[in-house]
């Protein structure tokens, strides 16, 4: 008598949280090649995250460190507090020791880099979920001493990392449209960042912002 087929294990539901829609869409497509994972949803702004987790009940949240002016690490801390059974892994372009340490202190389960290939990314996720950090995980690069991410510059001025990026590009002379293209954002989002930057720094025009950037080595 033939044996019944072995049931496939249920795939792990993953919620993608990233304000770069093209990146999120591409990552979702890549996940489709791996049957043990299923992207159950995509979220593009911080206020949508907790309701989406409540609605979709993912096992894992892949969280960008910076969401349209919000701190992904603070959001991750809130997720851990509200949904302790959900794994939270940071997926970011910032290979910064201080950010890794902040994520660890916030109780997040992992810190992975967007520059990784998909096999490395999945290996990292599986290791995190199994509670076994990868031995081959490269140590984060030490930031230069004048790097705003390394000397708490952004925190001192209450700036997000995306806002620091925008300031640097403004200093380079890029327009809102060019900044949007460089950072893969909408022009509206760039304008919002610039409005927030002016408010936080107390500057009223581009010349003052550029002087601030020059004084601080951005």
C-alpha cells in the first residue's frame, strides 16, 4: 500500500518593512524562489507596521533601519514589546557598529545587510531564527572618526540617517528630483525630509543648510 505523501512544512510568513518600494518588490520576487518562506505583506511607512502585524500575524519582520524619518530600531523595540512572539530582523544598507549595538540593546533578533546575496540573507535569517549566529558573519567596519553615524552626530541633532543623506546631497547641489532618484524616493518624500531638516536644525534656506553641512563635515 503506497505511503501518503509527506506534507510540506508551512512556509514562514515574512512581513517586509521598507520605504524603498522597488527594493521591497524585488525582495518579494526573490523570496518566491524559496518555498520555506512566504511574503505575507509589504509595508512602506512606520504607522502601518503595527496594524499590519496584527492583521497578517507574520512570524518574521524584516525591518529597514530608517523609514521616512522614523527610526527602524525604535519601531523594532515597539514591535518586540507589542508582539513578543514575532522575530524582528533589521535589513539595512548601514554597516555601522553603533547601529548593530542599538539593535541588540533593543532586543531585535538580527542585523543583516542589504548588500548580501539572497542565499547569504536567507542563511542569516535561518541562523537568527535558530538562535545560532553565523560564524562567517563579517565584523562591521569601523566608521571613520568624522563619520556622523559613528560619533552620534545624527542623534545629537535629532536627525535620522536618511535626513543626513539628504543634507549631503543638498550640499552636492542636487535638486529634489535628483535626490529622489538617487535615494529611490518620491519627490514628495524628499520635500518632507527637507522640511523636517529645516525645522530640526533651525535653518530657513538652502544657503544656511549648506553652511551647516560644511561646518560639520558632511
